[in-house]
């Protein structure tokens, strides 16, 4: 690990509690075991207080400064983030739609020198994330918009039920809402080659709340999540304080670009790199989105 990476992490993260700088050590292995156990059981693990308490106001201010650049839109979506006018069987859950009113700040609008971007690109951080997900290496998305972004939820808005496109999602809550904004998820409701449409539809229709878990997050908490297989949402936000989350998207394979429809929904624009990637894209897991 480079000294500059170590020094920077030490300033931001409590390395005694979260020893990202000591891979293979007893403490590192114990932390890794705890995270992997949670991911195996729920597809989700939270490292509370990952960012030092004294820097939380700075972290919040960084996302506050970026929030005005978010793409705000309200549109009708489904859980798979595919076109809602596509043709499906009559009972397919893709017919169940929601109003999505959250906003996203794209990566190309975030400062490279900021705390959020430096954490996302840290070699030590990526090494730890890869170990947690049980892979040799994780790669930053090659997508210039979606690899790193900030999700913004204002009062009255929510992020409705959906699956993630990328295999691994790592997020950091940078500002908590006054009220609401609870993360809810259905662990491992689908798997590669098996959509499990019946259970997904039941959750979307509100028939099986027992499958839904709730998670209260606080500013500075780091969340590791297998969002491609777990249906999830963020409940409606209320009050003056917006909910901001930095989303660090990694994948097991290099060169991953988000699809055109998802990019248009989230950022309000599509680049040539997205159009080119979609023409040659083949999903190995064969899941819908």
C-alpha cells in the first residue's frame, strides 16, 4: 500500500477499529469474517461509524455542495429499471410500476480531490471490499457517470423497489433525513438464472412484509450490499434535511458500463460510451435487467 493512501485513510477512517491498512492481520481477518458472515446471511453488512466522528460535518458538507448538481426528475419505473412499455406476460412483476422521485449527482460532477472520490479510488479500500465479497479484485465501473454518484432524496421523495445492475454496491450515508429514508430490502430474493417472479411480485404488492428487513443508517456508516439479487428501496423522506448517500459501484469484471435506459433514468443524459456498450453487452447471469 502506498504511504499516501495509508496516511489519507488514517485521517478519515479509524484504522484501529477498521484496519484497512493491515490486510491479513488478525484484526483485519476478524473484521473480514464478520462482514462476510453478514453478506452470506443477508446480502448486507454495515460498518457503523466508518468515517471518523470529527469529519462527519465535512462529509455532509461535501454532499451538500454536490446536491444542487443532481439530476431531478419524477418518472414511472419498475423494479427492473427496464422500459415500462415492454411486452411481458400479464402477471409479470415488471408491470408493477412506481413513481421514482430521487435524484443523482453523476461522477463527472464530483471533485476528484473530495473525500468521497478519494475513498472510492483508494487501493486499500478496494482491496478490503474485494476480500469482503470473496473475489480477487473489484473494479471501478468504467461508466463515467454511474461508477460513483450521490443519491439525493428530498422531502416527500423515495427510491422505490428495485434491483441493482452491478454485482456489488458499497454506499456511505453522508447526510441523514429528518425523518423517513429507511433502507428496506429482501435478502437474496433472486439468484443467477432464477428470477423468482412470484415472490418478487408478492413483495411489490405488499403481501409478504415478513420478507422485508429494515435498516436504519447514520451519517458515516458504510454499507456493503449485494443489490443485484436483493430487492430493495429507501422509504419516503420527510422534513427539511435531505437524505444523501454516496454510492460506490464496483464489479468483478473490468469495463462495465450501465445500460442506456438506466443511465437516462438516473442522470438525464446518455453518452456515446453507453450506446456502444449496450450494442455489445451480454449479461452472464441472464437476469432481466
